């Protein structure tokens, strides 16, 4: 017979009192599953119907292993996330994942969510005014609300922004998006590297032709092709004078170093000039006897070359108020010999590009520079001048309107050439390989923030005394750390201290990137160890004192690759010998042509001292940099 709901095992019917007595004597309690720290229903923004608790615990566990602040992890459990460029990379990825799944309902973000990330939402709130809140950024951010296929209606809310600013943002036209991809000297060098390493393969030639024929290459005028060819011609001349290219177009010496330092242009060419002229050899000669003094002077030179931030005119008055600060604020001048080398380098570069303008004007510009730049009205009269009027000598390179002040075709600096060149010629100062030297070529000194950080390592002082925003310090320091690591690796490859190729340069990264990479690898190994039950070794442990597995040596193959037409093939032994002979022949031709006495790296005894000094500098800098997140 079928048992009723209240029957026991013997078939006797239990009363409600017996059932309550049995429930009270049970070991389980309704409070066993109660978590006082968990988000209570109605008091959070999370949607737990979109993400399982086990999945959320997995994400929070990964963040906890990476040392993310606990309040950020707790905020995720309540449906609130933070997203900006200064946050940890893994944390940003998890915020994006949870937001796309609909678990997070509130995101506090900067413009990092405006471009390139598909993260639609229902409401966008602009809280507080900012100089970065332009019409373009407003349209990009506001476009997240009410996306097609997700919502029928989106909301845009302004908080703490004036009505006039709101009306201007809504009614303003979007700026025109024009391609601006100038031909830099580093780009020219990288193109020659592609040609040389591929042995003029068809793929490389077609890729270069396609690149140079693109309309996004901006040369500022209708005569695009002519200016491109002339600019290439004189960029090649500059690279040859710097011993980076041979007469046949083969890359020489530290062409790889300059190419991999493309993100620091034009600082890379200034560093190369000091290396070529032997100044760094002389500076680092006493690294074994006077390590501290040599390192400090080397850091001063590097601070003048990399991560340059000019001071403002008002900083002098501000400096008087910050006399008690441990920062110098104003960068001390370069050593005299280094400053002389950089000025001479700028003078030679000025001569090259002045000749470029002269040649281009002579061959392709056949009209007088008489049109006013804004109105387009033709100025000046027709016919010859009378003897009663004293006329200034005509100029061919400089603008005729600037020449009214008595200026001629003699230029004092590259800035003077680029700012006053005549109509019909496009020159962009940023792509001409030079750096200005204070006080001759700069009106204001450089900020000493990088040298100050190397000396005391205090971020608060850098922010308050030097005026560097805290959110920018991390990325500026990481870029400098990446530049040091790139230089050291290039020197090691050049001196054959370690076997490797240019492919190994892909593994070079700054201290901040290396730390995040190490944390990702360590977390992955920890997860694998917990799943398998055994230890997992990691290369990233080397960054934190762990065991370092021996890296397999790169052995160059003496056989010729089957696919000889592939530009990705490594050069064989015969091509390496040909490069050495080509370099010797090119250097000999330059000496006979009356160039310099020869690059300083031909004297290999001092190059090891330069490498050691840079390694000591990098180690000491990384120690202070890592202390920021320790």
C-alpha cells in the first residue's frame, strides 16, 4: 500500500509535534549556509543569474593570487567594477568578461572603454568635467548606451558638468579623421632590414611597395610621390653617415638596436650618436673602479635622452616653494662632451635635410611663395622693383613672409628649418632624427623626474614636486625599463655574448610587463599544480629568485633552407660572412670619402664596459621600480 506523507517506516502516522521534534534534533541548521560577508539580495548590483557562484569564486581566486586589493575583489561580488589603464591587466580582463555576461551592472571607467572594446550598456553617466571630455570622446562613450540589438533605448546622464558644456558636446561636429603616417627614419631602416634579411624576396618587395603607395603616408601636399622619394633619399643618406646602412642597402652595426627602439624615436638616434663617437666608452671606462659615480653620470645622460618631459615657464616659481623636497625638479645640464656630440649630430642632420629641401624646391616647386596661408590671397606686386626701393635678397627655402624680417636661407636649428620652410614643402620636426639640447636649442629645461626617481624612488615626491601624474608614472618608468632592456640585449647580440637572433628581441619587456607576465605564468602553474598534484616549474620564477631553467641555445643551421624564397628564413653562414665583408668595405669607402674616423665600436675593448655599466644601471633601477608594487 502507498504510504501517506506523515507515515513513518513502520506505517504508523506521525503527528506534527513528532515531526518538529525530529527536525529540532537534526544536526543541520538553517544558519549553516549563511555567509555574513556575502552580498544580500536587494543590496548589490550583481546579477547572479548570469554567472554561477563557482565561476565567480574562480575569478576572485585568480585575482587574490595576483595580489589585487581586497576591496576591488569584494566590489566585483557586488556587481561593481573599475576599468582604466592603470589597473592590473588580469583584473581588467575579468571586469570585461563579467560585464559582457551581464553580471556587473556598474562600471567606473575612464576613456579606456570608449575605443576598441565591445561593451554595450543601458546607461552612461559622465561624472565631472575634464579636458579630455571632447566631442569625439563623448560620442564614443555615449554610443555604449542603447546599442542596436541589446536595448531599445539608452540613457546618457551628465553630473557636475555645466549646461553650456553639455550643449556644446551634443551639438559639436566630429573632427575629421585624416591619416597621418609620416615616413620616419626608423621606418626606412626597418624596411631595409626587411629587404636585407629576406635577401630581396618577392614578398618583402611587394610589401614595401604597397606600404609606400598607401595614401595614409602623409607628406602634407599634393606632390606625394615626389616628396616621398626625396624624403627616402635623404633619410638613406643620414643612415649611411651614421654607419647603419652600406652602399648596397645592407644593415650594419647597431641597426637592430635603433630599429627595436622605434618607440623612443628620436632618442634612439641620440644614444647611437654617443655610442658611435665613443663618449659612452670613455664614460664607462671606470665602471670597475668607480661604479657609483659612473652609474649616476650614465643615468644623467639617459635622463636627457629618454622619457623627456620639458618644464613649464611657471615651474621656476613653483621650485622656490619646493626647496625642501628631495627632488631636483630641473634636470642638470649634460656633460660638456656629450652635449657637444649631440649638437654636432644636430648640425649634420640639419645640413642633410636642408639639402633635401633645396633639391626638392629646385626640381619640383616652380611657383613663388606669395599666397597667404589662411585667406589664400596673393601678396606682393607684379613686375620688377625700382631702384628707389631697397629690396631684401630673395629666399629659396625659407618662407618669403618670414624673410620680411631680414632672415635668409641660413638656419640655426632644425626647429627653425621646419617652422619657417616655404610653401609647397612638408617637413615634420618630430620625424627628423634629433633631440634639442638645453640651453642652446631649448627655452626651458627638462624635468628631472627620472633622475630623481633613480636617486630616491619616492613616487609621492615625484607626483608633488616634479608634477608627474601618478597614473602616468607607471607607464613612463616601464617604457624606460623596456628601453634599457632592449639596449642591453642588442649589445649582447652584437658582441656575441649570447647566441640568438632578432626574434629573441620579442621576449624583451619592461619591468612592469615582466611582472605581469610572471604573475600570469605563476598563477597558471599554480592552477596546473593543484589539478595534477605535482610541482610545476616556470621561467617566470627567475624574476623572483626561483630556479631558472637553462634556455636552449639557438644553433644556426649550415644547410640551406628548402624554401629559399621565404623572407622568414634565417641567414646562413655564407651570408653572415658576406655581411662582415660588406661592413668592412662600406667603412673603408666612408673613410676614403672623408666621413668620420670610424665608429667607436670598432674598438671592442670599451664596449664590454658600456654593457656592464648599463646592466648595473638596469639592476639598480629595476630594484626601485619593483619596490613600487612590492
